[in-house]
C-alpha cells in the first residue's frame, strides 16, 4: 500500500515538473517583420511552422543583413491570420511566448505565437504582377455605354430681351 502511495506521488511530481517546463511561459514578447515562410508540417503531429524576416542593420559590416525568427503556431485561428499576411505581403507584429522545454507534438521551436497584429495596409494583392519590370496598369473600360447628354432648350429671344 505504501509503495502505491510513493508511486502516485512520484507520478504527480513528474507531471508537475513537465507542466512547469512545457506549460509555463519562460518569457513573452513581440517581434515585427514580414512572414517569409509559413507551412503546416510534421510526420504524426501537424503544427504550423514559420519564419519571420525581422530585417536589420549589421554594425560590423555596415550593411543590411536579414535576421530571421523561427516560430511555431498551435492555434488554427492564428495560423489563418498568418496565412493571410503571407498572401498579402503585409508586415505583422507577432506576440509570442517562449517555453523552457519543447515537446514534439507542440512544434519545432520554443517560440509559440499567441496573437497577430497587422501593421499598415497590404503592400499589393497576392499574385499581382505590379512588381514585375515593364508592368503596365490595365486600362479600365466603362461597363455601360455613355448616355447622350441632352441639350438645354433654347429660350425665345423675347424672354432674353426683357
């Protein structure tokens, strides 16, 4: 009986430690940039994985050097917002939580996105060719034929002279 009690206490302690390491947020914060890659992947446990291009300036070389932030998403609604940001090329702010320990069914990284905010208007619609060299704006033709304008009625000379 005593061995069973020790075993149950041991199991509770192990699950408590696992909960603290995987459920408790070590840190949280925000990162802003453009999502350059976003996919759903995994052999058994499918999770959303993405890369945020934060950008940046290198003080050592004096040039622009891209900085990337790898993240995971567990929530479907957050994944849909990030997919929309990828399609429009819009800058976003990602709110994340960093966990101490990563379990395989939670994603590939320790950074889990909890919310997404869009920054400014979309750059251009997905599939728009306006970034291609030599692109010309398509002409807009009216859909209805032009209505003839009516001529104002001529006034008799007598009414104008009075």
